[in-house]
């Protein structure tokens, strides 16, 4: 499975690269704290796969990287080849860039 670090994600954001960020946490988790990805909870990833791009890099993100890894594996079964897991998830992002972010 391909992964990106929070440092690589930050660089992509800063460089205004064209990619899609999908947050697979539950809605209540997303509302508590997020890094502005699109919220598609893990249970709905396959059902809502049409919302996920096949034409540009897609970074899947969750709290720690486990659920987003599961999402990557599910979508790869549908033929996606452009997916990346955010290593360490929002916990790593908060630790590196937003220490005041509400995480649990």
C-alpha cells in the first residue's frame, strides 16, 4: 500500500497540487477536528465510490491510519490504483502542525 506522510501532505497543500483528500472517520469525529478533506465514513466508502476520483492522487485519512488503510484496500478491489494512506492519520497531523487541534 502506498502511503504519504503528513509532511508530504503539507507540501502538497502548500504547492496547491491537484489531489483529493478523503476523511473516512465518522461524521462526529470529522466535526470535532479535520484537515478539510471530504468526509466519507469508512462504512460508506464502497457505496460512495463514485465521489472518489480515479484521475488524480487520492489520500485517504482517518484518526491513526488503520481505517484509511482499510478504505484503500476496499477501493483497490474496485480497481483504484491512485490511492495513498495518510501515515499516522490526523493524530500525526496534529502532533506535527496543529498541537491545539482537538483529537481523542
